[in-house]
């Protein structure tokens, strides 16, 4: 494979986004900062933009998600609104299965306090799920979106599969105890990343601190929303006696966003303190930048037999990277082509190689290198000319090494 380092023009590109990627040998990279100890069954701290896991513990251990299940419910609802299948002002008629008095499963759990026959807008029920963690609201909106709870759970599991959540399986729309329902800290981080990325309007509900329905005012259970140390804007708590105390939280510091997941903490207080500890540590010791953006060419490469002689190559989506603070000046980048030459036709976004981010001579991130503009085959004469020139290039290259 062909390995190329940055050209001068690409260093200018990097400077334009405030980061310089060096082609000179990097100085000794600092060791990764020591991660904090976390009092929980499992945990993850992930950078939202790069997807890099900064620290983890038992990240792939299957555990009971409890009300973190509602993150997926929120995702399904957000996608339904985004696709126009339902509207925020649609009225939902509450069925008997969503009535706590008539459903023993709901008694004593978190509720919005709705009753059969109530006609409630989708937005109100959605807030009841996200802000109040209402299990009754989860059932009512699941019935409206999918026709039944079972069908809605099917949608949840389909999305889990499409998002690559390899250790997640849902059995309920609300997260109350159900044998065989499980997820992991890693999967919950990935799901939260998808919620923020794919349905931002839905995610915006997660920062609301309170919600009043039928003159009953309830406070968002995510107390980190009131933190004066962090800019937390979501996302969800969860608790059952079997699961313990769960919390997924997300916070921003400038353009950087982190997602923390704490599963099975021993108390309500501990889940918040451990989440705050993780987020504070991440912002203190790491930084994230996006030196290669999807709308900017990373390199221009010769293409043979095409209707153009060169093609810009880059990334299909922004290539963010997260590294220890103070090391961004030592970041290097190179690219490799899958084949020695590029030959038409080439489709837009066709993968033709990889981009490597490197620190201290080690590859720390890889991103697909793609064609940024379609290249069609040239006419007969241009293709014949390219054939001759390619053969001459190969011949002289063989002679002169």
C-alpha cells in the first residue's frame, strides 16, 4: 500500500482549524493520565465527537439498564417525529394498559399520572418520559407510535442492531425489571451518542429541569443538570433494586463533549459523584480537535483513465481525534492507498485507503480515505494516452527505482 505524509498545503489546512499536524518526528508522547477509580459495577467515559473511550471498567458486562431503557425509547420517538410519522401536537388517547391503577407492574414506579381516556399531546408524553421518567407515559406513547408495546420493543431492538449495540436487548418500553433485558456501559454510551447526533431536537428535552402535568410538578432526576462545575445538558437516570443506581450524563466544554456512563453504583449520591468525577477528569486531561473535515480535501491524487486527471480525497465525515492535552502539536497524519494507483471510474465516497493519526510513532486513530468527487471514465483517446503514460511510468520507475 502507498503511504504518504502531509504536504505543505495540508499543514495549512490543519492550521485553518487551529491545529497543526507535524510531519517532523514527534517528541516523546506523554503517558495517558491515570484514570480515576469509579465505585460502580461498570463505567465508560467517551468523547462524543471522536468516539474514543477515555477510560472504562467492565464496559461490556451485561447489566440491567433500568430506566436507561428510556434512552432508546426516546431515540425511537425522536426518529418517528423526524420521519413525520407522528407530530409533537398529535393527541394520544391513553389506554388502560398505561394506567398505573389498573397495571400492577407500574405501581410504586415513576409516573406521569395519566389515566385511561386522557387525550395528551405527543410532546407532553415525551416530556413525561424524558423528564419525569414516567413509565405510564412510556406505555401510552409506545402504543401510539407502534400500535403496541411489543411492536415498539421490536423497533427498539431493531435500532439497537442498526446502531451496533452488540450487547443490548430490550424487553420493555420503560426498563422495569424483566429477566433477559440487558445492556452494557459501552452500548449505553454509543446509544447516547446516536441520540445526540441523530435526533438533536429530541435530545434537547433532556436538559429541561422540570415538567408539570395535571398540576403535578416533577423535577428531572438528573441532578447534574444543576452542577456549577460542569455544563451538563443530559441525559438519564435509572434505578431498580436489582440494577442499582445508573446514570448516563453528557457535558460540554467549548466544542468538546463527553458522555459518561455509570452502572450499578451503590447509591444515588455515588452515581452522581462518580459521573462528575469522570467528566471533570476527561475535560482536565484530554482535548479533541477535528483537523480533517468532511468538506475539505485531505490530499489530491492522480487518477488514471478518467475524465479528469486528479481527484480530491478526504473523509466522508469529520475525522475528530482525542488525545492528552498538550500533545496536539505533536499529532501526525498520513494516508495509505489500498492500491498503488487510482483508476476510473470512481464513485463519490468510495473508500480507497485510510488516514492514520499518529503520536510517538504509533497509530492512535484510523479513518477511511474516500473519493470526494465522482470520476467517470475518459474518452477512448484519453484512456489510450493514460495507458501509454502509465506503462512508461512503470518502465522508467523500474529502471530508476
